[in-house]
């Protein structure tokens, strides 16, 4: 039996190979080119999306017409779950940051899977709670911190969400554009550039090609989290 495409997805990590094979049969594949829109805010929510390759950004448009980025998700993560659960319209827009491959499960198949395999529900609840906590931390950062603190908090969240560990270092591969970082941190592109340069001078991080690397990520978190 070939490995299920869901085997590396944390949402399904408690399931047996037989369970995974059962769910895998319900999947279809959709591909999007970089910068293509995947979901529009207020669309009907008929599918759950699991990222098999690439990254996406979750965003909303503010009352002033500007983009506010809520999260950046990478491989193995999922989105669209709220509309799939409650049947209401989408609460945010999702855009491909890279060429993206998505595994797609219809609403009725996912709800059936929740009923058959309660382990999924437990992970889903934990993940939703984790996302709420991250959103609360982002709101707190935007309200209470100065520009340096907001940028540092944004980098911490990105490192935790899409970062990787290699040879004891934590790094953010393919650091998002300064425009996107600014939309997450609630600041300007110029401030993003200035603060990252300051953090590099202070020895907290350094750039390696398109990645941002933290030699001591725990120290960075203690300083700014």
C-alpha cells in the first residue's frame, strides 16, 4: 500500500495507515501559481484545503482599504476549516505566496471523517485554540509594542509557523516580502528594513540568501516575546 498523502499532515497524525487510506480516497488536487487568489473573503465554504507544497497568506481588507495579513501557512497546514464546520461564508482571503499544490476535501467528506475518527476533532480543537492565542498575541503586539517590538513579534510568529531547524539554528526560508511583513506587523516597509538591519547588528539574526537565520532563537524570544 502506498503511503497516504496525509501521512505528514499533523491534523491526521493519530490515524492508522488504514484510516489515512480511507480519507486519502476523498482527496482531489488543486494547483495555483504564485500570487494567484485561492479563496475570496465571503465566498461560500465548501472545501477544506491542506497545503501539500508551497505557502499561502491569509488576509483581510481593512476599513481603510489596506491589506491586513493574519497568518502565513506552509506545508502540512490547513485552512478553510471554519466555513467547513459552520457552513458560513469564508472569513478571509487566501493567496498563493509560491506555486502551491493543495489537497482538497469536500465539506461532507471532512465532516464524515470527524465523526468516524474523533482523533481529528481533538487535534482540530487544539489547533484552533493555538490560532486564537496567536491572534491575541498579534493584537497585543499591535496595540502595546513599539515598531521594533511589533516587527520582532512578527518574526517570532513566522519562525514558529513556517520556520525550520537545521544544525541547531532556526531559520525562516524564503522570508516574505517587506510589504507582506509590514502588513502583518502594522508598520511600513521602511520600518521593516530598518528593524531587521538593527536586529542583525545586535546579533539576533542574519540573512542567508533569501532566508533569515536565528543562531539562538530562544534568546530572541526571551527578549521580545
